């Protein structure tokens, strides 16, 4: 257990079809009420316990985390926790320009921005709101200017949706110091209609980019890194691919997830979590919470991606937690 991903809100201003399709998450959809969301003080307490158990990397997610009120204040509280060496955040970038400096001042080290295509028409369809790329690209520049680096750009690749734009995305950021990471389309949640034929394999993604801009593999930065790294042979930067469908990495997983409502999940594809909020609000001591976490982590047996690889067209049972609730 080294990497903790914390969802600070289940709300989002995008409606990406692979995560929160608009036909389901419409205006009438009821998200969590305030009283069912972990407070800043509760988050700080729990993350402190996680740090005592080995967590060194902290990623803030959502939903869209920048929708959480006073987020820089929370980051300042979390940055003060002993043992947290690296604190980063994943965002769709739409609100990032106004938050870049406050986030940096609060202690955020790095940032990841989701950007599935540079083609405006493709991007409009994939964000489900008709937003163009202009605001996101300006936000990436703002984040870079305040020193939130190395900055990573995440692109979920879907066959016949945005796969024809992946080379353009790589070319745009080549030489900028930013790292584009291509993510195989996954069957997250239960509502995105995933099928294996919708997946563009990582090897094909790399082959397409390599045909235009020569690549070579690079060693991982650390044990358990989910992205396979490649650098441009001319020395102008690197990209990564996350091949959780075609090349599962369950055996090396060091990630644990904390949902908006205070449940711990040991896998992105888990069907159930264990509440930490309930015992904490019922008076559990730090030691009791520590023992609960240890018991959950040491007996985990999640290997969903490996099981999916064995039966690629039967991913649906049992039901899985929705991605926006645990941050991807």
C-alpha cells in the first residue's frame, strides 16, 4: 500500500460517456448530500492513518475535484501530514486556470489533466457538454507556468471515437515537457456499454505514434507504476500507455482508494467498499481504524483485470462501483 487516491466529490461538470453518461446523470440526478461526505478534518485524520501504514503518494480526484469548496485549504491540511512525499490531482481542466496558483501555494506537487482529443468536435462529444478544447489548453499552460510539473495529460482511447486523433495529441505536446498518457478504454462502472471490440490495444497505440515519431521503451520510475513509458528517440520527451485491458498489472498494484462517502476500495473494479466514515463517526480510535485498514488490505484478492483478460466479453458481473465515486 503506497498510493492513495481520494475522491473529494462525486460531482462533475462534464458528462463523459465512459464515466457519467448524460442520459443517466441528468439535471435531476441526486448526488451525495453534504452530511454524507467526509469533512476536511475527517479526511486529514484518515489520510494520516493511511500514511502511518505506508502511503507516500496521494492523488486527489473526484468527480471533478475543483468543484469541492475551499479545496486549496484541504490540500494545505493534507500537505502537513508526515510521510506524504508526493501530492497530485487529476482534473478535467475546465476550472483549472483560476485554481492553478492557489493549488501550488497550498502544496500541490503535480497535476494531471484529462484531454481525450484536440479535435473540438470529438472533444465536445466526449465531454458530453459541448465544451471546446480552448479552455483546457489554456489551463494546461497556466498550470505549467506556476510550476505544477511534470504535467501529465490523460487520454482515454476509444475505437472509432477518438483513436484517429491520438497522433495529433502526441505531436502537439511533443517537446513541451508534458507527458501524454494513453489509457485503454476500460469497463469502469456499469453504464458505459463497454465491449472488448471498443478497445484500441496499447501496442497499436504505440505503433501508430512510432510510425510518425520514433519511440523507444524506458524503464519504470518505480515498482507498481501503471503506465508503460516510451521516449522519443530525438530526446524531445516521453509518452505513456496504461494497458489495463490487454496487459493487466493486478499483481503489482499498490493502490487503495477512498470514496467521497468514506469507503475504502482495494480495486477500481470493486463491487463493494468498507466504510471508514461509520466507525469513525461512531467514536472509533485511530488504532481501531488502523487495524480495520490493515485487515482489509492484507486479505485483498482483487484481480479483476486479469479475470477480464481471460473472459473479455463478460465483464458485467458482479456490479462495480462507478468511477466518478472513486476517481478512476
